[in-house]
């Protein structure tokens, strides 16, 4: 199956690209969170994506948000796709509510150096590696460039959150942790620690971000813990981490995994999902004889279809790019031709000569967009764009008269190698060419109907005129 490693579309603005998730602004104003298959280990994102990892994380977060909605409302509006969640935009509280039930990780390292108080919480003497605390503790951090351990008192005095809200967050965090620990314990999994994020929606506290996923929590197998608490490992990532350590070269971890290691990591994520939810991840079910290549295995195609069905994206885009606002009317003329075809159109302005650097940013989105697209370039831009993008570029130069057209055409038609710019003189033909370049089955059907309608019109005219 193919993986989802990056999400981009010229139709919706990117809000934030995290290590694993890409957040965008949906047309409704809500936040669209795309959980990709990226994996981060040792604080950097690997080049290899893990099949199904995004769907596992998104599915698990959704599962937990549903299970805990009676404790606190959350941001979920709808699971749009296995890899996508539409959520309400909240005013985020810049605090990570970390809840821990066992001493491990950075806290264990601090403890071994003699630290006993963490974010204002003092823990007992004599704890051994991975020992359980008498009760779960909340050790908040700030959410900034590098997160900082901080006491609740300082969170309040530094203005991160009010005391009243902090107290609510602490109570809710412990309640959520209790529900999570209990349910996971029934599945033989220990919820070691996790973090929650909260936000305000119309002045009310809600739970945001992700919840009880392997990326926001540590899971241990209860069986392994019982055998030897000190050697127990994180159920999801530890396998990849160990492989990276074993394959370190010149002090550097590998940037990519072998296909076998990625497959094994994928298998482990799927097993965690199935163990927690009690059924296999729906999008990972093997293809059946009656539904071979049903599309479920093509994560990108499935995601696009679901985003289109939800009204968040159109299934294709056309960007009409001018190098000067003076060409706006000409661009509008081209744009009008797309009416009735349900394609996303947008006008853009950039000058290859004056702000060529902007082209790189636009090209990045065009080149990686989830949906197919075509660029129509006006005036001299076609070559600069065609040389930088992997979608069709059609040049449609504006002209005052044929003398000017003859001049413009040369610069548009004679192109160096590696500059596959296509030139069409009439705005309506440029648009028609773009619709054909998109090559979508639904557009091809519609264009066939257009062709038949034109023929019928001609036949009707012939019938009429021959009587005269
Ligand atoms: N419903 C929401 N409303 C507003 N902001 C939200 C909402 N849900 C999540 N966020 C914020 O969106 C951001 C998501 O970032 P994300 O987790 O993808 O990357 P990151 O936190 O910057 O880095 P990392 O990849 O290390 O986690 C977080 O700052 C989170 O607080
Ligand atoms: Mg985050």
C-alpha cells in the first residue's frame, strides 16, 4: 500500500506542519488535522513512512475522545477519513498536562541524578527504574520553543493559565488518565504516561490535540512489565529505535528504514490498534476477491475522495498565475470558462523577475498537492513555472492586437529543454485544454457531452439553414 507522508493542497491554507501531523484551515473555518504516516525517533522525522501509522493514531485518538466525552467535551467534529479529523478551532492553552504513573524517560534520568521535585511534585525516595508511583502525578510543562518543566504556581504567575482553569485541567487530566489506564489494563497494556492539551471554546474548557495515542503516550506490555520492570520497552517505537541504534554509522542514526523494518513497525502499530479497539483497523483489512484494488489501500486516493465527499476540497485545482495585477481582467476571462465544471480555481500573482523566490513556495504546494491540478500562466511566467513544477503548465498570453501577439508568442513557444510549457492563444481554449489535462473521468464524461452538444447545435443549424 502507499503511504501518506505529506499533505498539501492549494485549496486550503496550511496552519502548521508538526513532526507527524499537518493542520489546515477547512473552508468552514474549522481545523483539519491530517495524521500522516511520518515517524519521529530521536527527535527527528525519518524519511521512511510507516504504512497505516497515521490511521492507527487518528483512529485511536477518535476512539478515546468518544470514550471520554462524558468527562470533558473535546474538539472532534468528525472523522473525515482514516487519516483526517475535522475539529473545532479552540483558543489553545499553552500548557502540556503531562500525567505519569511510572518513573521513566527524562524523569528517571533526573531522578537518578538526585532530582526529587518535578514541576512542583515531590516524589518518594528509593524509587527503582520504572517503578509505579503511589498515585498518578501531573507534571505540567509550558508549550514553547523548548518545553519547560514548571510548577502550577508559576504557570499562573507567568500568565500561561488562570488558577481556576489550571485546577480544572488537573482534575480532568487525572480523570482521563484513570479511564485510559483502566481500559488499557483490561487489554494487558500499561498506560505509563501521557499528555493532554486543552483549549477554550466560547470560554469553556475542552480537550484538544490528540489523546492516548502512541505519539502522546508511553504504552508498556503488562506481561513484559511483570517479567522484568527494568527491561520493559515502549510497545510501538522501541523496535524502530533499537534498529536505529544498531545501525548507527559514524555517530549518526540512519535517516531511512529498510522496507522490512517499516513493515514490521507497521505490523506493531496495527497490533496495538487492534488490541485497544478490539477490532482490526478498517482501512488495513486485506483486499478481498470482490473488492480488489478497492482504493482502500491507496491512502492518498481514499483521503482525497473523503475530503471531496465532506465538501472540504474539490477534486482538482486550476491556478491562473499572472506576473502583474494589470493582467487581472485577462485572468478573470479565463477563470469564467471553468464555471459549471466544479473545479477549484484561483488567481495568483508572482513575477519571475521581481519575486522569483515566491515561486518556490507556490511550487512546493503545487508539486505535492493531494489532488491533480493545472497551471495557466499569463504573460512571461510560463517558462519559469514549467521548469519548476510537475503539473501541466499552459501559457495563455494576453495581447492587444495581432502584432503584439506575434511578438509574445515567440517568447512563449520557443522554450529551452526541460521547460514543457504549452501555449494556447484563446482564453476559452486554454481553459478547455486545462480541463482535458486534468484527465478526470467525471470531466471526460462532461466534456464528451459538451462535444455532442456542439455537434447537435451544428446539425440543427444545418437543418434550419438548408430550408432557407
Ligand atoms: N482544536 C484545536 N484548536 C487549536 N489548536 C489546536 C487544536 N488541536 C491541536 N491544536 C494545536 O495544534 C498544534 C498541533 O501541532 P502538532 O502536534 O502537529 O505539532 P507540534 O506540537 O508543533 O510538534 P510535534 O510534532 O512535536 O508534536 C499544537 O500546538 C496544538 O496545541
Ligand atoms: Mg504536538
